C-alpha cells in the first residue's frame, strides 16, 4: 500500500523551516520520505509511505518537533 499525507503550517514558517532543515535527513526512512516546500504563506510537509505504520511514525516525528517549537515559543 502506498500512502501520502500533507501537513500545512501557516504560522512562523521561516523559523519552522530553519528548525526543520537539520532534521530532514533523520526523517527520511527506508519505508517513508518527507519533502518540505515553502510557499508564500505556508510551509508544506509531504509524507509518502509504503505502509500505515511508516506513515504514522514519520508524522509523529514531524508533530513532535512542531510541539517542541510551540512550547519553546511560549517560553520567550
């Protein structure tokens, strides 16, 4: 089974893009891959996976990093 998911971020896209660039290699797996595209107003993560377990794992990796960003943003 081949699956695809998209996560769209529409806030603080420049900061989030910089935060994710070093992590992009670690998000690339044997059974899934992630691409990151910056548009005018959004940052788009596109995840392609061979199975649902790989999709979930990659999505968890992205959302965990987004959660860390949200929590540290509140500390400022």
